[in-house]
C-alpha cells in the first residue's frame, strides 16, 4: 500500500482527474485493488448533499459490473470511503456483499481533501462547497491557508455563504441564511427582488408559499451568481 502524496493532486484542484487516472489513481497500486465487505465501510467527509439520479449508474453496474474501484483508507478493522459513495449506495441497493476498492495510505488531514480533489469541482453545488469549507474549519480546525494549499479553494470566496446547520437540514438552513443575505444586497418589495447590475435591471418574483426549499435554493444560487458578475 503506497503512501499518498497530496502534491500529486494539486494541479487537479481545478479540474477532475481523467478516467484513465481515476481508474487506478495510484498506478503503483493497480495490482493491489482489494475486495472489501460493504458492511466494513464507513463514510468519510461527504461533500454531496443533494440527491443525484443513480438510475444510470445502477443500470451500468448491474449490466457490466463495477468499472472503477472506490477509494478508501484503513481505520482499524474498518475502511473510510474517500471517493465512491454513490457506487457504494448502488452496490447495497443491488444486494452486493462486497465492492472493489483501492486502499490508500493517507493521513487524517489529507483524507479530508481527497473527496474534493478526486471529483470535478463543477460537479459540486455552491451550497455543498460552502458547507464543506465550513466543516473543514469549524469541525476539523483546518485554517484558510492550509485549505487553499491543499484544495485550491479560497475560503474568503465562500465565507458569506457559511450558515448555521445545527438543525441538520442543509436546504432549510441555507434558505433561512440566504434570504437574509439577499436582503442585505438587493431591494425586496412584496417578495419581489429588484436587481440592477451594469445598467441591466432584473425583477424576480419569489412566491415562498409555492416554492419548496430546493426550488428556493436554486433561485438563490442563480441570484448569488448574478451578484458576483
């Protein structure tokens, strides 16, 4: 089991590793892929919060099998999943007993960054990244410089999106936070956002009674991106 050097992934902090690289991300370990019982796995830090359609992945694994191993590290008698939570979910749904995995030797701090580095940044939602950075800082005590060095992410770019998630429901907490944030930057008259940017005026009517939290979050993300232009 080779020791992982995070320096190898610095250049990939802003773009996903290619399929060739992810299928055996550590080429010296290709012959060391292990078969691990699903009941021996536990989640590491999870960035994805929102539902993704697993139908295509489930059909692929059911038809041609698991094409890429998940990535894990040993924790005593168990294994922490660093990449591949969706494949694990599908394997369980299909009734598999075990799964192919690359077991890597990485320390506890670096393990917090691999779930981000082994995926395309654009595959993550704005809210997911904000909460991920917030957890790195508040739950794991990682400072801004270390986060930037190891992931390429600048905390300052997301800090205003940090929110209280003590209720355990990211969408609801985000909406409560973001509504206040919007009111700070934009005029809101009778639930209508009045946005002016570069001479262009945009009015958006938000019917909070008709929209669920996910829909409101999508609207707020769009508005936030407009505010950054």
